[in-house]
C-alpha cells in the first residue's frame, strides 16, 4: 500500500464503511485482493491468499464453521498428468457431478455416471478415477465468525467413506447432522487429519454449538459474495489448445460414489474441545 493511500484511509475511516460499488468491483476484475482459502497440501492446514501461502497451523486439527456448501460435488478432467505448481486447464468439467457444463467444448460423455473417466479404477495405475471429484465449501473460524470467509475445497477422499471413531468424511458427517435435525451451519466443526491415510485426508466431527449470538453473523456470511464465489466452480481456461488426453494422476479420491447414509448417530453439543489457534505468520 502506498503512503498516500495509507494516509487517506487513516484520515478518512468512513471510506471503508461505505463499501464497494459495482463499477469498481467490475473494473478490478471482481476481486478484492485475491480469494482466501484453506489448503491441506502436504498434510498441513494452510491459509492461501491470492495463490500465496500466508500462514499455517502446525496442529493436526482445526475448528471451522460451514457458512455455505455447494449442493453437489464438482468434477474436473485434465488431459495431462498433475504437476505441482503447474497451472493447467481441464478439458471437461461438471458443476453438479452429473452432466458436463454447457461451456465444455468437447465433453468426455453426456453423463458423468457413464463416463469412462469417472468410474473407479480409471485413474493412474487403476487407482481412483481419472476425473477429479471435489466438494466446494465456504468456512469461517469460530473465534472470528465475522472475519474472512475462506474457500475449502474438499477432495473426494475426504468426502465419502465410513465413520471412524466418531469422525466422518464430509458427506456422511452432514448426513448425520441432518438425521438429527441439526444444520451444519449451527455446529462448530472439528476437522482432523486421518493419520492412517497415505494422502492428505480430513475427517469431521462436531466440537460444539454456534452461539445464538453468532447465528445472524453466520447467516450473513453465508449470503456474502465471498461465500458465493467459494462454492462456485470456476474453471481456468488457457488460450493454448489442449494436449491429447492422457491418464491423469488422481490424488484426491478413491471412492467417488454418492450413496445415502442410514446412520442416525446422536450429535453432542459439548463445549468446544479446543480453541482454534491463530495462523502462524511466515517469517
């Protein structure tokens, strides 16, 4: 920030309170300094802003509040194998994991359920699927519910599966809450790394109840543009022509099968088991 802008904001604090107009947001590219998200890369909870890591949490667990969730998982199929740090464009994608989106130029299939790239075993070496499945959510921290709304894209390995000692993958966790007439946004959720998994995988469990005083804040955060952007599938499309399709390495899933849960485990409202630590600033 320039000295002049810093002085302007310091001398005119009401400027910030007036908010942003549509023209300014549009010319700026619809961005307010880059999206904020949580990553589990390398088995560590990391805070990413504008594509750069700004902090991390050393603990194997952290607490969040879901303020908005996509109604369906999404899918992306890439023509080339995954390379860390290399930005690539998918050649086929789906916002609802059912059919390719309308702007896909060359769909792999008319239906995701019958697509050869989305069946189990189609991934590299017969593991997982070639088409990557994930679930987009928007979260806030329980100790600062009115603070940053962050995107958390949950990989398929963390979306589906069985209960593990009172911890669930994402969809069975939400199903368990719903079976007990509890909305996910009313619960402080603890997410914890599965130390038995060979790739970063998190499981979810209820850690406490959102206080009535914070209900309105959580609801407002869920209606924000940041939350809308977090759960929307946005596809990077390069001007370069796509390379010939190859078998892709799918590090995010093993069982992308949607199935109903019959569990009806009770959800407790114990006091928060632990306080979410502040992000450790990188030196």
